[in-house]
């Protein structure tokens, strides 16, 4: 059976490729998903994007027991959401946090992540390839939950 991985994206990532391409690049979210399917044909991907914090939490809860892991770009909620931290901890899944840009190289308020301590790992600043690296990390993970 093929492993299943959830690709979960937070606010404004639906505008990827349009919004501030000098920071986030020109690839759309659909382009990112397509590159994952091409690079990892042995994986089934579930994808979800929402601008709503509650919807992201609900989707994480639904993923429990359904996927082997989650690649999660929480967007701006990274810096504000204790609720997402709690949700990642509660679902007991391997979660890799991904950011297209490097938050520490940007505005001061982006330097702190509430979500990172709940995750297995974090990839930031490498653009869209960060999603592929996160999938690779999940597929090769030996760290127990």
C-alpha cells in the first residue's frame, strides 16, 4: 500500500505565485502539488489549504490515523497560533514545518514560531523545494512519535 502524506497550507498560500513573488517565488500551490506527485509517484498526497485557523486544526484532527505524516506550512499562523501548536501535539503525527522564505531573515515578528516545537523538523528558506525535502524526511523518518 502506498504511504499517504497530507500537505497542509495556511493563510495566503492560495495566492502563491502571485503574492510577493520576489519572496515566495512564481510557482503556484498547484505547481508545488504537481511537482510532489511527479517526484514521489509512490506516495498518495492529500492536499488542503485554508485561510482559517479552525479549518487547519480540523484538518489536522481528521488526519490522525489516516496519514503517515504531514508537511505543514502554517503561513502567518506560525507566529501567532498556540492552537495550531496544540493541534500538532495532539494528533501524534510526524509533522515537518515548511516555509518558502526564511522567517528569521525577515521582519522581527516573524522570528518566533509557536508551531516549530511541536514538529519533528523544520525546513525554511529554500523555496518550493522545501516541500520535496519535507516529504523525503517523512519517508525516511525513524524518529518514534
